[in-house]
C-alpha cells in the first residue's frame, strides 16, 4: 500500500465567488499537477496546503501528520510563487541560505550546502548576483534552490513557468522533474499550460469551479476524459451530435443497424481527437478502407492554421464542423477524413458513458 | 478552523491604542471642560461669520492651488526637462517648509516694496497658495506618472481634441488624487495659525484657529475649548472627502511619456519659468535679509551672545522634534502595517489631522493642569507626536504598500514566524523609508508653531512670532534662518532616503 505524502480530506473554503470543496491524496515522492481554468481555485489549494490561507472545514495531512491547525512555518511545506518573491535585499547566495538560518549550521557547512543547491539547479557563477541582475529563468532556479534548502516534505509550485518563454519552459520543466525525482519530494505543480502539466506529472487533477472534475494519470486524463469539459480543456477535440453517424458511418450493411441502435443513443454526443483522424488530403487517391469508421467525404475547408510542424484544418461536412491535423497543406479546398469507431468516446449530458 | 496568527493582531495593536489615547484623551478632556460655553460661543454671530469666512478663504486658496497645481502635476509626471530633479526638490521642500518662514519672507517683501498697507488677506493667501500648490503638484503628479495613456490615446484616435481629452478623460481619472490633495491642503490652510500671526497685523485679521489661539492666550479658556469643536467638525468633513475614492484604480503597469508638440513645450517652459520665479522668491528675499548688515552680525554671534531664551528655544525644539520623530515613526510603522496588511481604515490613521494644533495643544495643556507632575516638555512631545502621526503614516504606508506580502508568505513557508519574517525581510526593505519618516517628522515638528504655542512652549517658531510681535524683526529673522537651515539639512537627508525607499518598494 503506497504511503501518502499529502492528503487533503474534504477541504472546504469559501473565497469570494469560489466555493472550494475537494479531497485528494498524493503518494509520497509523487508529482501531481493541478490544471483548470482561471478562477477554478488552483492557487487557492496551494495557499491552503501551505497555511497562508485557512480552510473552513476538513483536514490536511502531510506524511500522515495532521497539519490543519499549524501555522505556515510549522507545516514543512515550501511554496514557489508565480513571481518567485525573491528577497530583493539579498543576493542569490543569501536568498538560498535564508531557510538554513534555523538549522544552526557552521559557516563551512552552510557554504557547502548552498554550493550543493546552486549546482543542483545549475546556477554556478551566479552566487553574488543581485535579484535585479537575474533573468526570469535564473530567478526561478534561485527560488527553487531556496525552496529545496528548507528540506520540505511537500513542495508547492504555483505556475512557476509562467514568466518564461517557450524554450525556457521546456528546459525548466525537465529540470524540475529531474530535481523532483532525485530529491523524492512530494510536489504539487499548478499550471495554466495543459501540455506542460500532462508532461511533467505522475498524476493530474482537473479542477472546475472549486471541485475536482477528474483525477488520474496524464494518459487517462487525455485519452479517457470523464467529461466533455476535461476533454476540451486538455486539448483540441471534435464534439458532434449523434446523428452524424447516420450520415457518415462506413460499415458493412449487415452491421450498420447494430452499431447505430446498440452502441449509441440519440441523446448522446460523440467526441474524438483531431490527431486520431485519418486524412486523405490528396484528391484522386483512394481513402483507406478500415471498418467500421465515420468518413467525412470532401469536407469543405473553412480554415487552415499553420502550427509549425503541422496544420490544423477546420472543415464543414453536411452542417458538422470537424477539426483535423495534416502534415501538408491541403492542395484543394476540400478534405476527406475518417475516424475509427474505436477511437470515439460517447458522452451523455456532458459525462463519459462509453469509450 | 484556523491557524493562529497572533502577529498580525498584536504587532499594530499598541500603536492603534496609543493613537486613540493621544488623540481622544486631550480632545475629550477639552470638550468636557468647555461644554458650558458651547451654546454661547456658537450663538455668537461674529464668531460664526468668522468661521464661515475662514472656510471660504481656505476654499478659495485651495481652488487657486489646484488650478495652478494641475498643469504642474501633469508636467512633472509626463515631461522630461533640464533641472527636473532640482525642481522636484524645491517643490517638496516648499510643501514641507514651515509656513512661518514663508510668511516672514513675504512680510519682508511687502516692507521692501512698500506694499505693507494692503489687505493682509492677500499676502496670507499668497503664502498659503505657495505652500499648498506644491502639495497638489506632488500628490497628483506622483499618481499621474502611473496612469497609463491608453484611454487618452484611444480617445485621440477617435477624433477628440487633446484639450477635450484632458478635461473629459484624464482629469476625471485623477479625481481621487485631486480630492485627496485638495482636502489635505484645505486642512493645512484652515488650521494655519503662523501666517495669520505673522501677516495678520496683530489680531486684525484672524481665521478661526488663530481666533481660538487668541482666546486661549487672553485667558478665555472655556470659549476657546468650546470653539475648537468647529475646526474639528470641518476638518473631519475634509478628511472624509480626502478618502472618497481609493487609489486602487490607477494602473501601475505603465509609465508613459507623452509626445510633445511645440505648443506644449512652450507652455511647459513658461509654466516652469513662472514657477521657478515664484517658488524661489522667498529664498531670494530671505537671502537679501540675511545678508543685510544687522542680521549678519546677529547670526555671527548666534551661539555666542544669543539670549538664554533663544538657546533654550533651540534646545527645546531639538528635543521635541527628535523625540516626536522617533515615537511617530515607531508607531507609524505599526499603523502602516495595520493598514496595508490588516485592512485597518486609513481614515482612522489620519484622524489626528482633524484635531489639528488647536485641539491637541489645548487638550494637552489641560492634561498638564490635571497632572502637574508631568514635565511640560513631555506633553509637548506627545502633542507633536499626535499631530504628525499622519505624515509619518503617509511616508511609511506608501513604502509598505510597495512591498509584496508574498515575501513574508514565502519566508513563513520556509519555516520562519510571521514576526521574524517581517523583521528580516519587510523591515529591512522599509529601513530607508523608516529614516525618511524620522527626518520628515523631525523637520516638520521643528518648525511647528501651533501645538507648542498652546502649551506655552518655548520653541524656535513660537519665539519667532513672539519676537516679531515685540518688534524685533532681526531676532525673528535669526529664528527663521535657524528654521530654514535645519529644514534644509533634515529635508535633504529625507529626500535622499525617499529615493532609496522608493527604489526598494
């Protein structure tokens, strides 16, 4: 049975218009990502865990110890805030050494520990720099080192990559994951970037209006979203009404009625990801005949967005809008695309009922 | 459920309690003992006319100050020009310099030009406008810097003329700052005593506060105490106007510098020339007086042959100003913390403004009578503390608001108590503003006339007025020189610290 590093038990908090009400647990040494729209309560959860805000009801346990009524300084959690809150009256070295003031280390021990942390976050040579002299990436590294210096049981990262550019985000998210693995610190990572959250986490929580919409592995969240909200929030998807089947289904005639009337109900909606679609963007070439599938024959292209490595094509087919990725720019104003029935998720009233 | 956080409650508690004691104790004592005379004082028609005239005169001065100050504020916020730093220095200095020095300079100017027979209200008005226009420029201008120009640019791109944009878009957005500075200036004008004493031709021209002072000096204590209710109520209304709007709608994101047309450059140059001439004139007049033979010889013997009273006045002023500055700053740090971090109402921290020199001076004088064993110097220090707490809060509050609470929050999650976090991070960042507050209060209390005058205190400004009333204008000039020199030194230090404090925040 796994040991829990963090347990949030029925925690409730009313905060302006937000009513937070959730329970979750994180295994010791695990990294959990929290994603959700703005105002869903992501950062509030971190403030509650760290004790900077108090909960109205429920309990929080860290390494099995109830810390609900403890002050922030007694909880052994550290937080890295979006602007990093580095102390401007101290240089890099002093910022990192700050949490060690309580440890009563000798000067040599303190220096050695600071050096170790600086090397761990690849900040060698920046020891004497003031905060003003650092780039956002270096600031984040300093904030991380300072947080690690406190030897926390739980590390809380509140949108730490939000100030960085795309390339730096990629580098830093790998570094964060690496540091987390090597130190084994239970980590909660709040992000406004779904791709980043899915790539870094062992487990993901999708938050909506202060409640957990879904919690699971990144693959589960993306491939088996429990609701239309999770599906659309975690990436591009096509959501079509049930009657699209009647017009697009390609299946031997003998199996047609079985699929239509036994698999899907008329009140249901169908959801599939654009990257799961098979595309034939070269007119004249035969479309691959895989069965059973939905085929959108000669759908009229209404928009074609270049995303760098591929195109996102939006097309209209008999009143339905579909989105599909293509490697090459479509040569004509129509496109034919198909999706296997096995890749289609079925939703009723916004909730997953079959996949 | 809640985590216990006593620091937030206990840290400012002592300052809040002392604030109320320092303000309410003298006021209540005074009004209780003057209660018998309230009806007779407020049914006296000339007194009421004087009250109405005082309000009208102060309002007129403020109106002129705002009209003159707004373009200055705009220029200071949006334009770069040579000597801007020096101009800002002069501006803030004039805002804080003792009114008695300005009034004395104006009196010399009138004597030299033979205009001393004109209606005293004109020079008094000029002094008050000169003292309060920089205040409007300072407060409105310092907020104007942070007002982003997007709305104005948008209105211009929609075809609106720049003048109309200024009056219909920009000025309404600055409403709260204009109200704040105008109300503060009104309180200063309405409660001013020094300029009326120096320029008012004896008791011929008086405002309500000077009238109260004269009543008190003539031994009519009950009437003075009863009448002190009036300035309290009027300044309280001004205080309410001061905080009508909050400053929070001002975006701090952008500092815009507007594109300069030829006409705007010309206007700026003319405005600055006039302003420089007006603002520097007291110093020029003063220098002429100091350089005149009799004053120079008196100054050269300042510390050698100065009368015992003069030396004592200097010593008392120094003790009062340093002690009051220290106590004020210590209390204000806690009060500013309460406002910035606990949501303590700013209006309450500014409460002493409503009591003014008259109420505080008389109140502490009554406490002195009740507790004869208390040294009058201590009472003078306490009265000065009560009087200048708002100034100190103003300095420290802007600094503490500029320091994100996240520093303390992060420090707490790193294992440190709220008290230690505040001490090791916020307090260090606040240090320049702490010293700035000390020097500003020291400099203001050194030049304070009202409070020590009611307490029959022997300080430099009270001696200045007394010497002038006895016809010794050379002695008065020496006192004013001392005031000016001390002010320049204290102010220069405070100005330097202000820059450092602003960069920290």
